[in-house]
C-alpha cells in the first residue's frame, strides 16, 4: 500500500485536499470518486512538486514554444472547454477528462498544450497555474475565471462560462470574416486581372505600336512603361511589397500611430460606428463573463480593456477602472470618459442598483453583436458597388489606353 495526495472539488464546488492509501492510482481514483469528489490531481505523497521558479520557467517556455506555431482558433478552444465542462459536471475525474480531450484534440498544437497542462496539474500545480503553463492555449481571462472557481466557485460552471464566452467571440469573428469574404475575393480577382493586363497584355501591344510607328498618348505610355517595368523587375517589386507591409505593421504598432488611425477611422460614417460597436461588444462580453464568475470588478475592467482591440476604448476603460478604484460607481466612471454610449451607461447604472450587472452587460453585448451584424451588412452593401465601379474605371482606363492607339493604326491602314 502507498500513500497518495489528492486535490479536487466536492458537490458544493468547494476545493478539497487529502491523503488516501492505495495500491495503484486507479484504485485511489475509485476511492476518492466514491466520496463524490471531482478529482483534479492524484500524486504519490513523496512526489516532488514544482516550485515557483519552475512555474515561471514553464510559463516563459510556453510563450516561446508558441512562437511560429499555428494559432489555436476560438472554435477549437471552445470545444476543449465545453468538453471539460460537461465531464466536470458529470463528476468525471479531471485528469481522466483531460485524457479524453487529448485523444480527441483537433490539432497537434492543442494536443501538445493539453499534455503540458496535464503534466503540470499531476505534478501538483493548481488548475489555474497549470492552464497558464499550457503553452499559451488558455487566455488569461479564462485562467482567472478558473482560479476564482478553485477558491470556492463551481469548476463546471466556470468552464461552461468560459466556453460560452469563447464561442461568442468565435461567432462574432466568423460574422465579420463572412461579411468581408466577398469584397476580399472581388479585390483579389480584380487586382489579378489588372496585373495580367499590365504585365502581359500591354507589352505585346507595345511591340505592335512600335513596329507600326504609332504615336501613343501619355496615358498609354505610362501604362506601357509600368507594364515593362513590372515585368522586368518582379523580385524587386515583391521584396518592396513585403517590406512595405512589414514596415506598415511596425508603424501601426506604435501607440501614437495606432491611436491616430483609430481616431480617424471612428470618424468615418458607418465604418466608425461599426469599429466602436465591435470593440464595445468584445469588452462588455468579457466583463460580463468575468463578473458572472465572481472575478473582482477591477480585474474584469482590466481584461475588458485588453480585449477591446481599440486604443480609444482601452484607455477609456482603464480610466474608468482608476475611478472605480477610487470609490466611484462604474456607471459614473464610464459616463465621465465620454467614450461609451448613453444606453450602455444607463444599463450599467440599473445593473449596479439591482445587483444584475453581469446579466445586463451580457444582454447589452448580445444586442451590440446584433447591431454589428446589421452594420456589417449595410457597410458591405455600400462597399460592393463602389469597388465594382472603381475596378471598372481602372480596367476601362487600361482598355482605352489600348483602343485609342489602335484607331491610329486603323487610320494608317486606310
């Protein structure tokens, strides 16, 4: 017989720890499960546990290992969290649940991260600490929700809430991508058509014009010279385009430039309101999910600022956080920033008075997502005809630069 230490949660969601004797880990699992305990980890009593330094190293190592690896999609992460939540709710030992999820993982990246996660918690780490060490698979927001659940909440509810949050984020991203798909495809096709006309069609006509001694207008000369240059310097143009994209990305990452761009975009009709509503829906969803999991208001506001993706609203939320820290009500703090719509501020005020802040913010986020969907459709309905007209003008201009000199050739023949 050997002495084992176990960690888990009882039927009330309270964290329990203890020691029990057994011949094998399987036998100990059966004994602990018989006590209506959801198991997190079981280790031999003499096993060496990872200290603080190893935790730090693993977290840093996890971030490094993710460099250059394929990003885990929100949809795939939601599946992992939902499966874990269902199994935790039905009383399956957590390590056993992890084994099942590892076997059905959709990608090798998820599988490797979950194996690291399992190794950490079997080695004695808490669930939230193990999540933070899982090669960056779980966002900080989810780790904080689980940490609160470990301290006295319901683990299954925390995981289910996290899964719902990730699913809604994935759904919002999918709506945006679906709306942008047609304009992107149209741009690629039109751009490819223009590129072929300039680099392959126009140079052939240039030879004809030269042999016939036709005087071509300046517009035709420009298109011809552009085509000859592009055909003669493909690699220089490719490297230049890559350098331009990389340089633009580096420039946009500068806080002052990023903020200036968003200030400009938010003043553009339709587009500005869409960008603002997107950021608000993400932030409200994040804050509501965290508050519903009993995470402290200040931490929820900080996470809401991080996921906003908009420097204007991020700064506004951080200012609101500072005001709340000084004792001001959240509704007054949000109103003071002048960055949030009056409807949202009123909803927050009602939520504070009734104690239903999380529920009201969840409903507000859902309403904003519906508005985003509608505004996306409205924006695309405007962009599509504009793009068609612009591409028509470009292709028409190139075509005319060919047709005009052709008239000169016809006149010479006659």
